[in-house]
C-alpha cells in the first residue's frame, strides 16, 4: 500500500479549525506524541522513508519548522506585518545533521520550543491573534490565528506519517 499524502487529512481551512484552546492543546501535546511515535525505533527504522523523507528527517524537520514558526510569532507580535525569512525545508532536511543525526536533540528542542510557544499563546490577546506576518514566497498575509491552526495540523500530519508506517508494519 502506498503511503497517503495526508494520513490525518489535509490542513483544514481556518474556519474549519477547532477552537483556539484546542489548537493550543494540540501544540502542547505535539512533542510527546512525536516522542511516543518514534519510541523504540532502531537507527535502521529511523532511516525508513515515508515518501521522500526518512523518519529521522521528519523528526528534524518538525524541530526546524516549529522553531521557525515560534520566531515568526514573535516577529508578528513585535513588528507591523513583518516579511518573514522563508527557508527551503527540503534542503534543510538534506543536511547531514537531519539525515544522520540522532533524534534526541531535535525531540528535546521541540519540547522546549513548544513549552515556550504554549506559554506565549496562552498569554496572547484576541487582538494579538489577529496580527500577521507576510510570507515572501507568495506575499500572503498570514494571521497568527491561521498560523496556529497550520502548525497544530503540521505536528499531527508528520507524527501521523510515522504512526502510519508503524501501523503498516513498515518499521
């Protein structure tokens, strides 16, 4: 069976997202869910591919991506619609640390980032969730409310890829 593109479903439109507090709970729970998804996997299993990336690369990608997102939230809260720095996640995932490095450090990094991020999210006002940044790849204005929904889904999406591999007996 071919791996699905979206094992937990596609990223929902903002109006289809659950309430904000649920999104924050998903961000809060994401590091532990990922840690459980990779628990007990051997080095060879971590190097099993789900489509284009190995499980190891997926773990590194989540840490990289969510570190960038946390910083984007800070920029949007402290600057007026800043143009964020985009990055090529494929090239980042092809770096040796992502291809060969242990997963303990990115798991710990994700836990720390999410702890800080949840603290920030729970302190934000309604008006702050309406603040936005501009993504330079398409000049799209992205509100922090919309970004929150995207990254809550993003964690579940990649963790779902790993869980799918486990359920299918591929690792």
